[in-house]
C-alpha cells in the first residue's frame, strides 16, 4: 500500500525584535507552544514549534529556514510585529500552506499590551488577503474559545491536505447508476477546485473477480470483518437460512478491498443498482459498510460527489459518514424521515439497539446480499454536500438532531429534527438544486466546515 501522507503543522511565535522584555515574550510563546501541543495530542499530526523573537534580520531568516525544514502543511503564526517587520512577508513568500493568524494579549508592560501590535495584526491580515493566501485569524486566549478555533483550523487544514492527496475510485460506467439522474457532475471542476485524482475502474473487473472467488471456499473466521467486529461464522449463525448470501457477500467484501488496495484508493464510489442484480452478483451493502467502518469512505449507486462529500465530512467530524434519502417529512413536528439500503458503518448505530444483518434482493433467480441495518445514534448530526452546478463548485451544510423513535423502515434510518424548520429546509434544498442523497455524520462541525470552505476557496451555503 502507498504510504499515507503525514500531516505536519508548525507553530511559529514571532515578534518584532525591538519589542520590550524580549525574554518575557519568549516565555509567553513557549507556554503557547506547549498549550497547542497538549490541545492537539489526539489529532494525529506532527507538530514543529519555532520560537522566533529574532534580534536581527539574520535571526529572522534563520527562523524561516528552520520552519522550511519542517515542511508544514499548515502554519499557526502568533504574530506580534510592527508594520516595519518583515516576518509575515518572508513567511508567506516561502510557504503555500494555510495560515492561522493568532493574536493574544497576555503580556502587559506598564498596563499596555506589548505582545500584540494591532496595527501589525491588521497589516498581516490585509496582506494575506491581497496575496490570495488561504488563512484564518482570531484574537484572544488561550481559553476555551481559542482552543476550539485552533482545533477547528487544524482539523479543516488536515482535511484539505488529505483530499488533495486523495486517490478516489470511480467504479462503474458513466455518472451514477441507471435511472438516477442527479448524480452527474463536472469532473474537471472537482479535480481543479479540490484536487481529487479519480481512478476509473470498470464494473467488469469487479464481476470477473467475484466469479473467480466463487471457486474458493470462504473461511469461517474471515479477517475482513474485523472492522465490523463480526466474522463469517457469526453471520452464518445470524442468518442460518441464508448461508450462501453470507458467503457471497464476504466474497464481495474481499474483492472490493483487494481492488482498493491494488489501486491505492482512499475512498470510492460504486455503481451497484441495478448493475449488480443484472449480472447476478449480490448487493454490496455489507462491503460498503465494512469499508466505511474501516476508514475508507465508500458511496453506492454511483454517486461520486456523495462519496467525496463523505470523505471530507468523515475527516471533519472524526466519525464515519453515510448517505441517506429523505423519505418523508412532518411539517407539524418539523422532522424528516431518512433511510437507505443498509451500507452505513455500525459505528453510527444507536448504542441501545442491536445492529441487524439481513438479506436483500432475495429470490430463487438472484443471489441475495447481506445488509447492515440499524437506527442512527441520537444526538447532534451534521449534513454536508459538495455539488457542481455549471462550472462552479459549492458546499452545502445544515445540522440538526437525531431523535427517537426512529422511523420504522429498513436499512440505516433516522428521524431528524433539523435546526432549520423542515419545510423551509426542503424548499432550500430544492431551490439550490442539491442532489437527493443527504450526506451526514455525527456531531456539530459547523466551525470545521466553515474553515474548510474558507481554506479551500469554495463557496459555502448554510441551509
């Protein structure tokens, strides 16, 4: 497998070298660096810190070189220079990565803030804006607010770096599955605006590998199911009358995981319905569920943009994402019922219910497939969708709450109370032409989505 990109973030503390009490400033910067290190310890990033309160232009140049050796994907710049200072100019000319401009006012000398020059802070913001550099800014802290801002910036910058290294599998011919009209998109726009590299794979490769796999017995203890915490033998006990469906679904899991590994994919979209049924291949719901559970976002029905949206959202939320259809809505209670076939990651399931494994498309003339079915975990939920409209690319976002009881439907399902009144939300989705698959994940990632859109230079529409 291709080695995964290591996300690197650098913290550069800098101040004008004419500032009073240089050692006191350095001490504040060291404390800030230590605070950042503790704050992001769970985000799986490499952090480099450079305390740069230079005493000369030579020291400034040395600090920039030290930063270059870290080769950062994002930079937190604690800036405290005057308008004559060249620190920001040197840095933005040396690096293309996103910048978080963080100003604090911890250090007081004779009752006046000496750590921050408001003129310099404004100058730096204006300069970065005019240079069209991706950057964010905030003032204050360290405190709970600044902690949330810093974490959101790092999460968003990391997601942006990941998607720009993304090899995404487009498995199937054309756009979407047969009869699904709104999954079409402009491939060139997505590649240009986001940086995704598409790997196109013919469905025949999947079908041929599946036919070859039929000659090989499926082991009872199948390593493939570690991500689902269930083995083949467990599924056989769960579905004693559908042993063939279990074994066939296991084969599809293995085929798709092999393809993903061989093509070095970090996400994929699969045209499944009705193509699989027409070729007497079981539905791949179990396989898609397993890949989503094991951090390889996968969408079905040939919806490539939903798959990419799932990839981004899972990186912003820290949970797997899934896609669902709006089945119905209740204006009086401002709720809507969502469901899909049964391919979501069990990590999203309500912990007070049992994840069920069932069969779908079962008939004497067709191979059935195993689905993974459950109601969603109650609590905050975020919806995120990338769509291409003409030559543009927009991000759509709204949030709400999963409530109980969940709707009595099959597959992955949820009753949602959106923050926006449900009828108004549906009207907005229709007005903007957002495609019908709703991509969602657990938690409220409003700040992370906003930062991602700003850093990526994409228009964000909050519904």
